[in-house]
């Protein structure tokens, strides 16, 4: 293996380790759920991506064939990390978890009191209650 390849691999491993460390540190240091979610999904994804690219280059150079396993894992990571972070953030918004950031008035009213769907004014005939069914439902209420 040439010295240029070793320098490239060393740089990728170092950059990957730094990104992973910063992402992990942000998980500990940030104050609320939303900022804690942001740090690891961005920095750790880049860190693990650099480590996987370094691994793919190393095994491609030292082996007798191109190593694609790490590239596939990287693609899977880059696709699933943002999707899972988005779903977690939507769940947190739905549960109205507190945030350090202040929301604008328009966003605050839309999050706290969502618009209700329109109630139909006409009930179809097959769904209307008649006679005994209507009286039975009123007794159970």
C-alpha cells in the first residue's frame, strides 16, 4: 500500500472520529430534545460515513476485488438517519415537548390548536339513526 493511500485513510479515520465525537458530545451537552436530535443525526452520520469510506478503500486496496459492502451500509445510513430523525421530531411536536427555542406566534397557534376538519352538515340516510337505535344510544350516553 502506498504512503498516499495511508495518508488518505488516516485522514478519513481522523475526520470520521472527530465528527462522531462531536455528534456524541452534542447529545450530552444540548438542553432539549430537538437540539439533541440535531447533533447526532448530522455529525455522527458524517463521521460514520467517513469511517465506512476509509474501510471500503482499505479493503479494496489490500484485497483482490472492489469492496462494496461499506458503500451499501453508507447509503443505507444516509437514507435512514434523516427519515428517522424527521419521524422523531414529528412525534415530539405532536406530544408538544418543550423547546429552548421560542416559536413565532403563527407557529405557536398552529402547533397548540390545530385546525379541526370540517364537520359534514348532511348525514347520509343509511347512517342516520331511527327510532329504537336512537333511544338506545341516548340511554347509553
